[in-house]
């Protein structure tokens, strides 16, 4: 995937600052000052790997842009720039297909770090080592980002894949929820450890024989989880 980022922000001064910093970090940047312009630019730049979308815009808002990009088959990363911190808005963003949030006012260093983390995740570059991890009935192909259980493919989201990879590279090691958040989401999200639990619950349903009595992903009470090898 190309190191190409779409930056949608109607405030010229903020946009320029973000663009300069992303270019300095080595990204090719496509800029847009409105949601309509962002969608128009996407038509000729469908190779972007991360989209940074401001929510509050004069025309169609950032959520609508996100929804439209996903509807057009965009599979790259999406970071919403939101001035609002309410949980309801985060849920709205998740429903439209966003991957991450940065709340305004933000530090451009933090935003660049988030773009880097998401870019690594969507481009799969750290996983392009062709390795396969085999344990019990599972076979994880790190190049294809594919999991087989007894030879049958298990459909995983990128996040679920990330969690599984973290476990299989640390078989038998108790992993703190904070550590999983850091490894999988790429940063520490204070107060959002629950997203780890929610994803683990979903992962157990997909891979455990009996999700209510997990045999592979064990809970380490008051700490986190452990893959029992
Ligand atoms: Ca705005």
C-alpha cells in the first residue's frame, strides 16, 4: 500500500499544519477542504492508505464521508478528528467505519503517531515476513493474514487478527489488557480497555470450541489474557 494520506479539514490553518507534518513524516498527502472535495479527490486517488477526516464541516460531515468511502470499497484506515468527546459520537464513528479518533485540540505529533500506527496496520508491512505460526489446531499465516483451524479458514477482522498474532507470538505469557491495546491498536487509549474485552469475546466465539469455557484464550483475572499453548 502507498504511503498516501487524505486530509479532510475545512480550517485552512489546521489543515496546512497537519499536511506539512505528514509530508515531513514521509507521506504523500491529498488535501480537501470539504467533504464533497474529499470524495471527488478519492475518485482519482483510490490508493490512499489512511484518511484523516474532520467531523464538523460546512457541507456533508466527516461521518458521511467515512460512510461513503466504505460504501465505495475503501479498506484503508480512517481517523476521525472530533471536537466532541461524548461516547455517543464515538459509537457513531464506529458505525460508519472509523478506526480511530483524535480529539481536538490535538497535538500534531500525536496525530502523526496515530497515522503511522494505522498505516502499519493497514499496509501489513510488519507482518510481511512470510512466517507461519502453528499451534494445536491453529495455523496463522502472517503473510496472508489468514487463520486456519483444523484446515478451515476462520474469518477475522484486522483487529481480531492483530490480537491473535500478539497471542501466538507470546504463547503461555500473560498479557495485560494495556499491552494488547498497545500492540494491536498501536497506542494506549486510557479508559477504553473494554474494547479489548469486547474483541476477545468476539474472537473466542470464532475460535473456541466452547466460548463459555475457553480452552485457548484464558482470562487472567484482574490483569488480562493468556494463550494457553
Ligand atoms: Ca471543522
